[in-house]
């Protein structure tokens, strides 16, 4: 429920900020992934895991 509320809040702000011509559906999809991942992994407001580490959405294949 919290994830849905956060996604809906972002979506509403996005639609109110940008005209239909400026909007990009990829932005909404990416925001959904980020918000959902943050909520599953830890604290979405401070972007940290339960252990205090930064939430990482991706990393390079070579580890850098």
C-alpha cells in the first residue's frame, strides 16, 4: 500500500509538472522500479538498507 501511494504521488507530481508532450513513460517506469526497490531493500527516504548501506540498483559487470 505504501509503495502504491508513493508511486501515485510521484505520478501525480510528474503529470502536473510536465506537459503531455514532455512526458516520457520510461520516467514513470523507472520511478516505479526505484520506489519499489527502495521499499523492499530498506528506507526509501534515506536510500539505505536496514544495515545502513546504500541501496544499489545496478553495478557494472566488472565490479567497478
